[in-house]
């Protein structure tokens, strides 16, 4: 018999709140919710040229459409994870899904770039509760002996459900009107409804580990610090006359506020982040690993589609095919990697995976001038895919295994915050580099055209310049 969904659960002997018969439903709900975030992350970058064409958005607008989401996710995911430990993972996870669905619909209806940026930021608030909730739900539903395998299944099927997302999105964007990018946000609504039905109908409530107030000041300081640093990095990509604030001032202010956040967390009676978690070498090492990995991955996922579509002139559906190796490799091999991490520990897999990913990115950089998407870049991306397939499950398992059971939500929040902050900083910092590099290469021959604009916009600008000459 299924456990009553609104009755306090009995803790199992293995330490998991969820009875065995309900665990598959918890896992599927977590997979579906994660898929919403993965679809947004992969297809939004692919759709950015269409979004810019439809809404008249600049490169800085495009950066903030991405960074507005990641800013609030990376800052508030800490409090989202901690809140799950205080109020119960299931109910907070459900609330995050509802907010994410509502803001996804608002993104689909956005009339201009400014509205889309605001709605993406609010979508990030929902994701800040939903994203750590998915991993924390699995961690609390499964005992430690099978947790790595469950995380591997979650990673595999989350990737499998989203592998078709970029391809279908690319087909729609290639052969549909510019406004068809709106469907990539609208699709989150039916996916979220199914996840909610499974979560609320079949998964019991978990009992909160403790009752404690939430650290609102800590969340405010983290948000302000990260936001100012991202703003400063974004401003570096603008001409001096177009800057609304000195980049150096914004960066310095953001760093100072983030330092105050750390000081506050050390003194707060009930901190948002338990700094003693970082006394564990395993926990600190896994998060430092996450920082470097997701900085590199975030940069590639954001700029690779724009490079292929805008600079090389490939249609969106072809660019979307370049994302398939990553998703399919994670789908096929993450479960095996998770089981291997359960048996032998994550260190060897993390070492080999990082080596493969690093070699693949070096290969992309070295061969970019060749502009050979299928002959060169596509095979290199298989190397990246193999490395990431070795990393996803063991890295998540390493974070969870280094954390007390009572703090799994917080640990998931910290790790997700590190990953999202890394991606946010990559987009902001390298957006500035891309703008400056494009300005140098074009040498003023394409006035009004920025890196990442649709190819036809660049051609129109070039034609106009020739007519003037």
C-alpha cells in the first residue's frame, strides 16, 4: 500500500524517508523537473539569435536574458536548499515547480527584451527552489548504499528527456517564424503539471530535520554581491560612452558585499550557509571542481551555438545536433558511472573525466579558425561528451556523501549555487571578451552589428556600408 501523501512518513531503517514503493515516483518527478531547467539552459542559447531578431535585443540584452536567470538562481539557490531542510523537501520542491511554470508562461508572452529579462529573473527564483529540491529529494528518498546509482539514473534520464529538446527546438527555429522561440518556454507548463501530479499524489511528506529561521540578510548580501560583479563584467563589453556604471566600481562593490556576506555567515546565529561544511576537504574540493568545470561548460554552451549560427551561417537545427552527443552520452553512461562511484569512490572518474573535457575544449579552440563543424568540431564534442558522462553522477554523489543527511538540501544548494555562479560569470566575462574581439576583427566595417547577431543582419549592415562608400 502506498504511504498516505499527507501523513508524516516513518523513517526507514536505511535512513530514507520515502518507502521503497514511492521512490520511483519521487525519482520521475525529480527527472521531469530537472528536464525543465535543462531544456531552458540548452535551447535558450540556441534560440538567442531568434530572440534577438524578434525582440530587437542587443548582445548585452542577450547576456542578461541568460544572466538574469542565473543571477537569481545562483544567489537564491542557497536559501532554497536550506529552506527544504527546514520546511520539508517535497513541499518546497512543489512550490518551486509552480513558480517555475508560471514564470515560464510569462517568458513565452514577453513583448520585449526588458520584460523577458525580468521574467527570466523571476524564473530563476522558482528554479532556486526547484533545482536543489530535485537532488535533495533523491538524496533523502534513497539510502546511502544506492544513492549514487539513483543519482546516476536521474542524470541519465534527465539528459535523455532533454536530448530531443535542442534538436526539436532547432528544427522549429530553423523552419518556423522568429516568434517560435516562445514555445521553448511554454513547453515547461505541461511538463511541470505531470511532475506536480506525481510528487503530490504519490510521494509522502518528509519531516523537516529542524525548525530554524531563514537567513534573509545573507540571501540579500549574496544576491547583491553576485549581481554587481556580473553587472561589472557585462559593462566591460560596452563602449565607454554606453556604460551606465564603471565596471571597476561595480566589480569592487560586488566583491566587497560578497566579503560582507562571508563575514555575516560566520557571525549569524542561524547562517544560510554553514561554513563548517567547507572544513571537509571532500566537500570543498568537489565545489572547487564544480566552479572550474561549469565556468568552462557555461561558456561553451552559451557561445558555441551563437558562433555556429551567426558567424558560420549554419541553421539552428544543425547547431542543435552538436548538443546531442553531450546529452546522449550522459543519458547512456551516467547510471554506470554512478554505480561505479558507489563501489570504488568518485576520484578516478572525476580525474579521467576532467582530462577528457579539458582536451576537448583545447581542441575546439585550436580548430575554430578552420570553421569545419562536422569534420572537426562534431568529433571533438564526442570527447567532451565522454568526459562529462564520467563527471555528472560522481560529482553530485561526492557532494552528497561529504554532507550530513540533515544538510543535504543546503549542500545541494551550495553546489548548484557554485555551478550557476560559474556559468553566470563565464557568460558575463567572456561576453565582454567576445565584444572586444569582434570589434577588433570587424575594424568598424559593420557599424551597429554586434557579435552573435543574425547573419542576415550583418549582411544588411555590410551592404549599407558599401552603398555609403
